[in-house]
C-alpha cells in the first residue's frame, strides 16, 4: 500500500492505494502551518479504512510550502549569488531583474569572479581562487547562510562551479551551497535566478522535510517519504533538502498524472479546479507537457523544468460580485476559510461553491442557505466560469486535433458536462476530487539530461545513445527499478550560428519506484 498526499492552498487531500485501487480517500482543510493538516489527513485515512502502518511501503507528498514561502517573501535565508563569468557578463550582475522586496527578503548580495566556459567547453577565463576566497570572506562578515554559484555554460562543463563550491565550503563550512548546472538549463540569467531561489529556500527545506518526516513517523509509519517534483515524478527527502525549487509545480503535475490514471487517457487537456485557482495543462503520453519558454515565479524569470500550465483565478472559494451579465467570479478567493465564510456553511461571503450548490451541481453544506439566490445570477456566474475555462483550454491547444478534456479537483463541480467554447465533452473520472493525491501516490522516478553537444560528422547516433544512457542511469541512481526504466521524451535541436554542429539534446527517462518488501 501507498499513501499519497497533496497540499493545496485550500484543501489537503490524501488517498490510501493498493496498487492503483483506491482503498480510502479524504479531503481536509489546509492548515496555516500545513504539517498539522497532513497529520489530520493521515488520521482521517486510518479512521475511514483501518490499516497496519507496517503495510505502507511509501508515503508521497506534494506540498506548496516552498512556492508559498517565495511568493510571500517569508522564511528565506540570507543568500549570496556568485557568478563566474568575468571578463564577460559584467553589465547585468546577479539579482538585476529581481523585485526589490525579494532582494530585501533574502538580504541578497551579488559577487562576480573570473571563470566560465564557451558552449564547446573552452575557458572564458581561468578561475582565480584568491578572488573567490576574498568573496567568501565578505560573505561571512555579511552573515550569509546560503550561496548560489553560477558559471557561464556550466551545463556543458561544470568544473568551475564544482571547484568554486569547494573553495567556498573551505572558507564557510556551515553555508549551504547550490550549483546552477544541477538546477537550471542553458540560459545564464534564468538558470542563475533559479539557483538563487533554491539557495534562499535551503534552510526552510531542512525544517519542512524534518517536519513532514516527523508527521509520518508520528503516525507510526516507518516507510520512506518522497516528495513530488515539477515533472510529475518523485524525489527522496535528501534530494528535497538540496533542491526545494523542484517542488514548485508539484500540485498541477500531481493532478495531471492522477487524471491520466483515472481517465485512461494518455493525451488530453486536464482542468484541475481547486479552491483558489484552476490549472489547465496538457498531458502527452501520460506526462505533463513541459514549458519550453522561461517561467516567471513570483516575478522572477527562471528556466528550470516546469510543466506548461495556465492558471486562472477561478476555484470553489472564488468570491462572486456583481449582478446579471456584469457578474464576476474571482480572482480572489476565501481559500481554506471556505468552510467558515461560504454561505452554505453559515458564512456571509457569496462564493462559487454557493452558486454550484444553488444550481444543484453540488451537495455541500446547507442548500437551504442559498435557496434565495437569484437564478439569473447563478446562471450568469456558472456561464462565466465555463467561458473562462473554455478560453484557457483553447489557449493551451497547439493543433486543431480533438483534445479530450478531463476535469478533476473538488471545484470541478463548477464545470458543465460540455465546454461549448472548446467544443469538447468533459470527462469526470471516479475519485476526480482527489486526483492530485492519487497522482502523488502513483508517481515514478525520473532521470533527465539537457545539454549542448558538439556532434562530429558520423557520430550522431553514439552521442544520442550516450545521452539516453545517462538519463537512464540517473533514473536508476534516483531509485527506479532498472528493468522498468524507459525513455519518455527526447528532443534534439540544432543551434544555429555556433561552430562544431552544436546541438541541444534533452532526454527524459522514467521508471517505477523501487520499494522494499
């Protein structure tokens, strides 16, 4: 058996699975500290379907802890950004495009030093170790507790980042160090930004992972704990401590993976309607389509692996204002206070959940409390939801081919059975309300390679095979069953204007989680 838990802004969902069979499912309100909500969800699972804690082989959690901390600019560590690029790259120093409030929140300091590579591995300049030790001394005096190191074209050759990390660690042994070649893709500023975000979250990651571990062991479960990451696969707790940034989009990806399993559709649009937002993404062969452009997180441009998701401010807790054709739904929401503020729960705020109950689409709370609502208001509000979601699905479409729509999430009761704007039937699989927790529980282990290769004439096949094997090896090293690993995504893009037949190759390999017993 496995337990899957997904923490959203409004609800914490949990499921107990035996293989892919759902034995129990629960939806509870997310708590301000998040962890106590997880404890409550596991206790509720136990009361709904008693199980022996020793029978649980793994616990998978998708959490919003880290993205929330960044957006709210809270609990971030004092962080320094060290870039190895001089004499190049001096005109745009680290943190140059960050919102000032986030620079202040991380007490951000930037340093530039000699180093870096050309795309083919040639040195821009040699590393100056004395320069690095001087920077480390200044960091120490400034009270820096986490350092992000980036180097030009480090995804091609990471030697300078690795050596710089050794030097900083010698000078500042208690500082957490994040290296950009392990986090982002090619594209210096965006990769550097992602690494700085990761560094600022390292201290919080240790605290959160320890708290989640304590919540699981407190329930008497000794099974290993895994966290969901952005591509819909899993990472162990040690990986999560080092790379908290990899959890940012785990909510939408869990929902999409769960939708694929529940609906049996490998390629479809998934509409996940939560309490606060609606996330629309596209599945391709059972996995979320990755974004190919830079992703903005809390106003910061980054380029780490993220799903291609469009979020709109419509959910079960969305506030409804206006009358008739002027009615608006969202984008603000009562969030996890839905059960105290919505009309059907005795509150005073008109929410999307209230109109769904009034229209007979949901049986939640006390329907008598919304019997007085104007039927025209209810119809206009639900039409607004349908139009906005249809528009989002159309914006995610990349061809004229039919694209089935799968609706999941507790708030999907807001959607009609047919989206007129998208011209598609809406599929609602069984257990749709907890698809995100199911997606966490069935998640697999991945290995990825994203690098620029200089391909010599006649050597393309060997270079491609080398990249694929490296992705497979990374998946196995991360905990996948070797015999189950397959290549699920391959992309090869020649880069113009660079010598040496430069080609960017991206490979994703995925396999089943190796569990004991």
